[in-house]
C-alpha cells in the first residue's frame, strides 16, 4: 500500500486522498467492494481464489475496510472481515459508544499481509472534545468460504489494547481517579512505574470512591462482565483525585521494574515477612497480563520448601541433619525421576539435598499410602495449613492464590518437586519465603485492611523446630559453596536465605527459571519464562530487589 494514502472524512463525506485526488466515499466504497449496481449488466461468475492474498488484494482489502469503518459504516466494514458477527459491535460502537468522529486513517506500507495504520480522530461527549491519536495494525487473509481477501478480525484492529470481551466507551468514568502513594507517601504513577498500570487501574475501580474522589469524563476500555478494570485511554474532563495509601515501597518497586526489563517474560514480587505487606510488583511486559499476581505456573524446586515441611510434619525426617538418599534416579510406581545431569550425593543429609536441589531425595523417602506411606493429599494439606496456599487471599485486588490439588500415581511424586498439577505465581512463592523467615504466614496485602475491613486468610504458625530447620536450609542454599543460590545471593547482605527452581513446560525448549529468597525483613520471588536454571535468570532479579530493601 502506498505510504501517505489517507482515509478521512472531508466535509462530512468519506474520501481516500492520494496524490491530491479525492474520491467520493459512496462511489469509492461500492467500487472497491464490487457492490455497485453499475451499468455493465449481470455480474460474471468468478473462480474462487486460494492461497495467500496478493499485494494488490491486500492493499485493496485494507483500503475497503478502512474506508467503510472511517465513514461510520460499521456494519459494512464488519462484512469485510472474516468474522462479521464479532466485528460489528466494536466497529459500530466506535462512533455510537466511543463517540469518535472526524477519523483520519493513514495506512503505512504493507509488510506481507500486515498493514499498519495511524488513526487521528476527535472524541466528543456532552460538549467536551479532545483529539485522539494512536497506531494499530490489520492483517489480510483469504476467506475460507468465499476465497475473497478479508481483514482477519481481532479486537486489537480497532485499538491495540482491546481484547476479547472488551469495548470502547466514552462517558462519566466508572470510578474516580486516585493518587496512589507508597508507605512513605511517595506518589506512584504508571508513567514512572509501568508495571503498576494494571494494578492502579484495579485499585481505582475498587477504592476510587472510598478514597474520596469524584469521577471525570473519559474514553476507556471496559468489559461487559466487569471482570477487567476500566483502562483510561483519553481524559476529556479530569475528575477529583482521592489519595489511596498502599503498602508498596517506591525504591523497591523501581528496582523490581528494572530487574524484569532484562527479560521478555518475567515477573517478581517482594513482601515484608513480618507484616505480609507487598513492597513491589513488576512484570515484563509491563502492560500485559499481571502474571506476578494472577499467573498459574509450575513452581519447580521452590516447592521443596513445602515438601520439606511436609516431610518433617509427617515424621519422615527430623531436620537438616537427617540422612536421605540422593541417588541419580528414583522410580515412583514405575515412573522414573532423575536429578539434573543425574548427579548424586553419597551419604547425603536433608540440608545438603535441599541446598543442591536433589530431586530424588524429596521423592524417595515418601511412600504412597498403599505402601504404608502418607496420603496423596499430604502436600496440599501442608501448603494450606502452614503456608496459606489455596486459601482465599484478600490482598486488595484480584490475586490467584496457588493450587496444590490432590494427585494420584506418579503425578504425586512430580508434585513434590513442583511439577505435576501444582500452580503458583511470584506472589505465592514470595509468600513461601516470607512465611519461613517470619515463622508464620501473613497474608499478603496491597492496601491497608482498614479501608474496607476485609477478612484476611490465616494459617497455623510453623512449629518452632520446623521453622528453624527451613531457615537453616535456606541459609545454607544461599551461603554454602555448594548451594545452588550462593552465586546469585553473593551481593545480598544481611540475614539471608534462598531456594532455586526450574520448571519444565511442555513445548518449551528451556525450563522456566524460579528463585525465591529473603534478606532481613524483605522476601521476594521471581520467575523468568524460558530462563533455564533458577540461579541463571530469576536469581539476579530477586537479588536486585532484595538489595533495594
């Protein structure tokens, strides 16, 4: 497509302008789609085409679509996509619900079947108007049934931040704006701390009114079911901000943002063990899904913190000095499990096996119930009883609170090393470390409980000897020459401990890198997708955050 071609409303009539020549919208639209009655008699039968659209077809299909859309003909534009039923509400809503007018759409050169374009428009509501500019992209594909070149329908065509189930709407904001501040009164903005964008949107939706503000007039992305917080795209009239206190720490948050930026997909959370207060939340990419709080991924060997607690709670071992077998491989109900590079530790103790992350040592001592061992539900019971995993956490915004379901067969053995059906996120795993450091679970919170008097989840304190044993093993892992976390934690001072992990994911060449640790009264956990060993990628992320505390 020629660069500089514009799709616009000129004098109230849609036009495409190229080389200074304008064409009336009605004639252009009908000419491009072939829907004009014309004067040439009956249409001729054409052969259904196949294969990818040609460059000419891509240019024409994109131009037709943009022409119909910009002229306010949402229903007609929808027919030029491969999913008219889903496309029509968003395309017609562009003018009717979002109140967008005077759209000028400028396509860039096509890159294969993809056509980028820039939108310059005006948003008007109840006498207030403001210009609005953004970039988007469409892809042209071959229609399966018709063989015609059509726009491949995705909500992101209309705006890159739109997803399935969301739409554009202009009007009074669903909640007043907030001025979120950290525990020292420092203002927290999505411009300075990009990862907090989704968090601040959620906090505004829930606590904006309680914070004492009044709503303004905005163009926003909203969801029909209300499960996605409204995301402001353009403010036509500012509301009055209410101040909302949070538990975050601006310095720790800044370190977390910088740490995850080094990786394509990563997340980290920091918690104060003595209070459960969340000090930092960061994701890469920053403006996507909040994986740090709502992810659900296998935690790998960080789960050995809970498995070790289960083993002690059920009398299988007494503490770090208990002898265990760390063989290269072990079989559970006929299914083999092995250590990294099939290493072994002759005459191993539990503390050594924990520090070197020996898989077989955390499977071999546990026998299935039908072999006079412990129940398949024991790990989940320990996770809930002492660590609060799987309970209904009330942090102040939506969180996914970990899952350690009952299992059967070899899946039970896999769960002991953080695989199988176990799922957690950085918040959950950071809470594991925080619980060990504090000796008792403190449910993570992001805003003071006094704001809404919500009921927090509770768990039993770790028995004294168990807490001491876990701290000793995590300390060894972070400080001993053979500890898998020693290198990553070498730059961290204070009373410290850590645990590494890596989790295999089907269809992924490299495992996810996990790491959790604490230093004095700050705990953190990170996951880096396809990052490999825990100390390689997630370890430096956690260390950077702990140093900031």
